[in-house]
C-alpha cells in the first residue's frame, strides 16, 4: 500500500510541476479544471494508501504526516477546481503552484530512506532517493499531462500547438534526467555480476520500456507535430504513458531487490 501511495504522489507531483511550466494563457480553463479534479483523486488515493500501509510500517509516524499532507493537497485541489470553473485564472494558477510545492515536499518525505523507501542510509543515499522520486515524478507527470493535453485538442481544436510542444519537450527533458538518476543508482548499487537471471530480465524491461521508450516517443511526437496532427501525437503519448508506468513499477520492484532507487 505504501508503494501505491508513493506512485500516486509521484504522479500528482509531476503533473503539478508540468502545469507550472506550460504556457497556461494558451490553454483553456476547462483543461485545468479537469486536472484539478484528477489531482483531487490522486491526493485522496495517496492518503488512503498511506493510512492503510502506515499500520504495518516501521516509520508509521512519517507516513501519518504524509497522510495529513495528502489531505491538505486534496483540499487545495478542490479549491483550485472551483477557481478554474469560475475562470479565476490567477487564483487557479496560485492553487496549481501551491499543489506543486506541497506535493514535492510530501513526495520527498515519503521517499526518504526509513519512511517506506528502504533502509536508513547515509546522506548521499538519501539524496539519491530524493532525486529518484523527483525525476520519476517528472517523467510520469510529463507523459500523463502531455497525453491529457493532446486529448484536450479534441475539445478545443483552435488552441495553438505550443502547449503540446512544450509538454513534449518536458517529457524529453524528464526522461534524460531519469536516465542519469537510474545510471547513478546502478553504479552505486550491487555489482551486475551478482544479479540473478530474474533481476537481469526486470532490468532490461526497466531500461528499454521505462527509459528508452519514452525518449523514442518524444522524438516521434516532435516529428508528428510538424504536420499539426495532434491526434496521432496523442496516440504516441498514450503509448509513452503505458511505457513509463511499466518502467516505474518495475523500478519499484528492483528497488526492493537491490536496495537502490531505480
């Protein structure tokens, strides 16, 4: 259950960070209203999973704080949905920034060693855990938000392409940062010579599907958007979402086996 809470927090954190980096003036308010409702659902899911998993966790106190912060996130997301519904863009933007800041802090707390993310370790390993959580959040958030934004062009076909192009660039950048973080974890972790056959299989899936796949998808979307075909680009981004989900869930399994955030 704690892994489910972390995954929901990663997605919420990443999506909210992408909102802050998109050219919001070029996107209709309805998109952000729906995004706030998605954030509300993710925050409630994370709070419920954290509450259920904290009972058997060694660091239940930390997860109790995480659950409380998730409740705050849900409240801000609800307020944000109301503001975007009323076309209060300045207030809605403030809510998006607040969610991004609070979700980032909550995710880092949830991912620290000793808080459900693994055994307690030295400061460098704690920093690696924090970097892994944030880069995973960025990758998941960029993929999902980009895909949802692509679907929004069916509702608002007159929107310029810049928001979708920006989201795609963010996906490529987040994938690059995630590759660096995973490479660092592999170097720090147990030697490859000690890996079992199952570990090798999962590692190949993690690297090919979870890292190479989204990077290829970002290149494909960039080329497709030259022809202004948002529907085809959205289809490719949907594949990128599936690949990133597979990759990050595989990374969580490998983290349990190898003790490093992959």
